[in-house]
C-alpha cells in the first residue's frame, strides 16, 4: 500500500512539474496553432536533434511480448537517458515536444503505435535506472552495457519525459 501511495504521489508531482515547465516555455495560447516559422524556431531550442531522433528510434524495433523485450527496453531506456543527460537541461521542454511531434508525424501509423505501446515501459525503466543505476546493473550488463554514463540525473530525464507528456496533452496519441 505504501508503494502505491508513493507511486500516486510521484505521478502527481510529475504532472505538476511538467505542467509548470511547459507553462514557463510556452509561447502561444492553448489551442492556437503556431505558424511554421514559430514551430521551426521552437524546434531549434533542442540540442542534438539527430541524437534525440536516434534515441526515439530506439523504441521502434520491438514490441510487447517479443523475445528479448526487457533487454531491448533497457537499450532504448539507456539511449533516452544518455541523450537527456547530455542535452535535456539545455533544451526547452516545448521545443522538445515540438521536435518529437514532428518526429512522430514522419513515422508510419504502425511505428507510431509501436512507440506508444513501448513508451510506458521504457519510460518507467528509464526513470528507475536514473534513480537507482546500481539496482539495474545486471539488466544493463545483460543488454550489453548500452549506457554511456555511469550515473544519470533524474531531473534531466524528467524534462524529456515531460516533453513526451506534452504530446499526449495535445492528443497526438496512436489511433
């Protein structure tokens, strides 16, 4: 019961912190579509867009129930964590959200569906690794030690997770 309560509290804090972060960087009113020039300027606030694309692509080559999904999820989580550790602090959350929206729009409906199927598990794993890297050492070792850092800053990863949460907020979820 205590773990459930902690999970509920953590989810509430995540929602609150994500909403506050997005509100600080938002440049237009809700429901107003920015011009293409404004959208491009927002995306320019993201550091290493190619690296972010590669990290997001890591969620596409597998699906739930496939053989090796836990190892593939660990590899995908490490890719997201590595990008976030190196780039998230200097990337605006609204810009990351805009970039990810454009990334998703370029994907097939099947790839979009796979992303949204894999996101919850990979996100949970990435957050767990960021909080307790030592506790996930054996999983990461079995996955080939895909991480490039020996520790992660949970707040940096949280910025990336907030950006994905922003996509959900505007309704760009899989059909």
